[in-house]
C-alpha cells in the first residue's frame, strides 16, 4: 500500500512544523510527498526538502486565503503524484499545522481497509434555506456580489461597515439542478479513481473554476472559499464515484468566529485519544508544544516501539 501527501505552505515558520511532520509521514513506509511552497511569500528550505525526499512543486502563483490559487496548487500536487511511474493508492491533503494522532501502523492499516473513492467532510448546499448559518453564508456569497461597503449602526449602537450586495445574473452561477453545490473541508483523503476523475475533467476550464476567475477579477478573498467548494462540488456531482462525507481529521471549530479552527493544546488530549481520526489540526509551534510532546511520547513513539517488539 502506497500513500501520497499534498502539502501547501507559505510561511517561514512552516518549516519548523514541516521538520516535525515529514519524518512522521515517512514512518508510513512507501510514501510520496508533494509540497507546494509559495516562494512569493517566503524562501524554500532546500535542505529539509532534500533530507526527506519531498517533491517540490513550482508555485502556481501567489497563494491567498480563500482564493482559487489554492485549488490550483492542490490539483498540481495531486497530478504530480498521480503521474509517477508508481502512483500512490491514497492521496491526503495536509497543512504544516497537521500532525498524526495515531501510530504509523494504525494509519496504514486504516487506509488499507478503506473502500470508498473519496473521503471529504462536506455537505450539499441546496439553496433551500436550511436555516444553518453556514449554509446562509455560502448561498449569499454565490448568488450575490459585493459592490461596496456602507456605514451601519447595530442595535447595540456599535458602528461597523456593512457590505452592499446585489444579485448576480443567474447565467453566471454554475450551481443548480444540473450541477449541485457542495461545501466542506479542504483536508481530505482521495483514492486513485477520484484523483483520475479530477485530472480528466481539466479543472482549469470547468465552469465552477471559471466562475471564480470571472466573478472575482481582482486578487482578493473569494467567498465562498474555493478550496471549500470546487473540488467538493466536482466530486459530489460525480455519480460514478462512491464517497463518504468525512475526512479522518480531528478539527475543533467550537466557539470560533474568524473562520479558523481552535489551536489544539493538552486540553484536547482526551478527545484526541477517543477520536478515530488519523490526523489533527491546528497545532501551533509554541502553544501546542506540550500536546505534541505528549503525542510523540505516549502515542507515536510508543506505537513504533510496540511494532519493533513484535
């Protein structure tokens, strides 16, 4: 069983995190790692790339949060691995802030038993006003565009700038009965059939990608985030593929208000032990240091020692 990982990074501090993540991925054995590091934002640590045999991708362009450029980077990573003489069986997307929460032997065994074509934590958004706040946000971002900001006073007397939105022409919206909108996580696990399907589609020319390129001509935030809608919608509409709506990641969104998950600390230890997830995010270099030490000593290194003793 072979595994492929697509990792996107852009910060200088990412290299210290990757120096901890890469050796853990290598413990899986037959592993290929494709790294897209945005050199427009920080330089590459070539020594680390060489040390762990990482396949460094040329940057597609400057990557931005909530921008189509990140989708392009993921597709390039998948393509790099899929076109190898011996392509991996499974492909997972990770960030530098991800870290395994199961020993390598457990992760390998779990992936070896998977049977679906893709595992993505996503749900269909049907524009039927489900009542979920996230659905309302996604629907609003698709059907309307922002043309400016107006001053506004809240009921509590607080001043803020409120976006002024107008409806988009229906003809430019690629989602509908013929192509349904799916929204979800960009941290997922794909099988060979799912990756082959995406690459055969020519994602660059697909109407949903063209929607993002034309609806947002400037390099700015593109709601709903393309990395949370494009690949998810392409897979969700593929009737020939069988998927499960989960992604084998532990992520804590409780109490968040800024579209970023909670940083994991030792307070999450018991939940990580009980979770059947294989990886967790977000682990910060300093705030998660205690948790990482505990994962290493009590789970990951202990798992290696048990395997060696058998």
